[in-house]
C-alpha cells in the first residue's frame, strides 16, 4: 500500500473497479486543487482530518470539520470543494459491497451505516471525541499495518482490523446520541429531481418530464442540474440505470431483462451504454 498516492489516483478510479476487498489511502494536498464530480461502483468512507473543505454528494453540500466521517454509496456523484490554500488531509477507504455482504448476520450488517445514512437522507456522521474512540484507534492500527507487510499473517490481521473498524463505525452510527449532519447548502428543486429520478428509473424520465412535474423552465432545470451535479440530466439518468442494471445482473437476472427493467427501450442502446461505462459486455461482467 502506497500512502503517497496522489489524488489523481482517486480521480482515475471514478468509474473503475475495486480489485480487492478494500483499500485504504492517507492523502494530503498542500496546494489547492479542483476536483470534478465522479462516482464509484463501490462504497467509500472518507475521514476528514484537516482543511477548508465542503463535500458535495448528489446535490447536497456539507461543511466539514476535522474527524467528520463521510459516507458515499456506490453510484453517488460526489466531489470535495476546496475553499482556501489550507492543507487538505483525509483518510479514504474503498469497500467492496460484496465483501461486506459476506459478514451479514441475522441482526447485523456491516453496511448498515450506509443504509442509515440513506434513510436519514444524509452522508456525514459527526462523532464527538472521535480521536479518542475505538474507531480511530482501529483505523490507525490498520493504516500502520501496511508498513510491516512481512509480519506473520499480516493479510488476515488487516482484514480483521478492517472488520473491527466497520463494527465500531456501525455501532456509532446506531447510537441514539449521534446524528447525521444536515446539509449546509443545496438547491431543493434539484434535490427533488434527484429523488424523483432515483425512484422512477424504470419509467420514462426526461428533462421535459421533470420540468413539467416540478413547474420549472426546462433550460433553467438543465443548467441548474449540471451546476449542482456536474452531469447532464440524460447522462445522470443513464448512469443510474446502468448501475441498477448491474445490480440486477449480478443478482442473476438475464441482461436482456435487466435492460428493460431499468428503463432502457431497446437492447442495442443499453449494450452500447454499458460497454462505454464498464468497458465490457453485460454478459462478461
């Protein structure tokens, strides 16, 4: 594990694949950078350490404080916005949803923090005294373990530390004394559009239908949507449909059925979009 990887590595993976069960990065930018909106097909946890930064996820913006925990689900458009030349430092974990799912029990699931965030319609967990918590100490132990790859059963040890970190994080998320952070700024009209799109992917949805439903000018909507998400309405809808189709196909649904279940009108359009997004045919994925 190379902790000197630059943020360009993170941007490079915006539509890529996580090849292992999880990865951890400790990144620090000493000069101000501009980040574009991007998404992953795996879950992401960011522990913010320092900087003058807000984080935008699916049209919602959060002003971060040190040790805030940012939860980004697979497929969610996001980016940090850097407001000054202050050093931006963070620890990032990439998580394979399939790997996490292996450790689900009757009364627990290690991705529950992401589900709780989704139910709260939020993405940031602010944990008091985080630096003295079991979460932080386990995270630092996991990070330090990569400096000694030769130690006995180190890969197993790292997996156990990662799972322990997820257990502690989920316990914190379930605590009645903690709440998810409210968004600092957002365009409520765009948030309404995003929610509508994500709950109506199987139906015909266009800029025209959204403009009619929410009583706004189509051109105002298109401009505002691009400004808030970094994507056009059509591109956003296509990406979300593809991610849903991939979930269906991974669950055993035939590609042709998944195509129509996710709102595509013909298989050839679906096939071209899939190959452009994922770099392979649906049957190869």
